[in-house]
């Protein structure tokens, strides 16, 4: 891995809504 990469992750909750989270992977 080179440096730090931030990836936008879209998850579907149990309510059926979509949550967009910024996940930082190292």
C-alpha cells in the first residue's frame, strides 16, 4: 500500500436506507 487511501463505502442498513461512509484503509 502506498500512503493512505480513502474509499467511499456505500452500505445498505437493515431499514433499507443507504449509508455512505468514508473508510480509511492503511
